């Protein structure tokens, strides 16, 4: 039996993971930089939809939670898979609200539930390329949620001076302890209520291009 399938791991694994994340992130000097309009939106505390590629999902949302500590809890969407349930348990321990859903199971209802949270003043986050990819291709749910929630999309990426890059489908990045980290925030994208079909696809492609530009910037940030 795999370790993650044991009752002991299911009971204590999320708590240990949360403590590990909290502990080592405190050792990493972290700062936020980016588009002035985005920084003003965050400073004002209005509802926004944070998004990043799957390879960078850990740091932006954790940082956003601290940045929005005085606001209602951030809402996340997690896969209903076993791995997704583990991530959900960790996220709830970090004071996120989590709604279960994916492109293949319960995604539409999950997006509607998250929309209601936005209408009640919450901000939230969603992984742009989903839980299974393909990597660095924006899924439609992001722009759909932004349209329905009437919240600007804030694209994010992470630059770390020292990091581990895993041999996974998304090339997941994990900064080393003590490594300086910079959260890169791109210009906001607004999706208008009337945007459908080709217009919505245009917004999806715009977000994809912006996230990929931020990703390239993150890879070169400490080497240029």
C-alpha cells in the first residue's frame, strides 16, 4: 500500500504538509512586484481572481492569503481526485475556502458556487492550466468564472533564486528554504458580461499569452 493511502497519512498528512509549508515559507524573503493597476486593485482589497500556471500554484496563493488577511477568506477550486482532496485539506488548514470540481467532474457547479462567494465579497484563485494540463494552456473555466463573478483576472508567476524543478507534467517548481522569492503580477484582465464565443476565446488567449510572458520573465528574473 502506498504511504498516501494509509489511514495514518490521510489523518496527519495534511497537517504535516501545512506546517512544513508555513515553516519553510517564513525563511524565504518574499516581495510582490508588477503592474501598477494590479497593485492598486490588491491594495484596495476588492474581489479579484488570482491565477497562475500549475507549476507555480503554491507560492502565489499562499502569499495572496497573507496579503488579503484582513478580507474574507480566499476561495479556491480543487480537483475531486485523491490528490485534490489532500490539497484541499492542506488549503483549509491554511484558512482557504475550497470548492471541489474539475473539468471532468462537477466543474460547472463548482464555478457557480465560487461565483456566489465573489458576489459576497470574497477573492479567489484557480489554476489556469487545471490539475492535469496540458501545461501552460489556459482552460476556459478561468475566463468563464471571471465573467460570471465580474472580477478582474490577476495573472501571477513566481521567480525564485534557488529552486527544485520536478520532472512532472507541469515542471512543478519548489523554492529552496532561504531562497529569495519574487511574486510577479501581470496587468489585470476584465471579461465583460456580454462576452461569449469568439470574444471569450480571445480573452482566454490573451490570458494565456500574458501568463506565458510572466513565466518567461520568472525564469530569467535572477539570471539577467
